[in-house]
């Protein structure tokens, strides 16, 4: 039973960290529209 709780805790922490990274990317995209446009040109 303990292994189930440990695996659930690990999955939740991974999902939470990924959600925070996604929120940072979205926030940077909306706050730095000029920078994101420059990045799109650089990628091309």
C-alpha cells in the first residue's frame, strides 16, 4: 500500500512542476509578445 501512495505522490509532483512550467511559458508569451515574435523569426 505504501508504494501506491509514493507513486501517486511522485506523479502529482511531476504534473505540478510541468503545470508551473507551462504557466511560465504562457505568461512570458503574453507579456513579451515582441520577444516571442523575434524568437519565431530566429527559429525560421
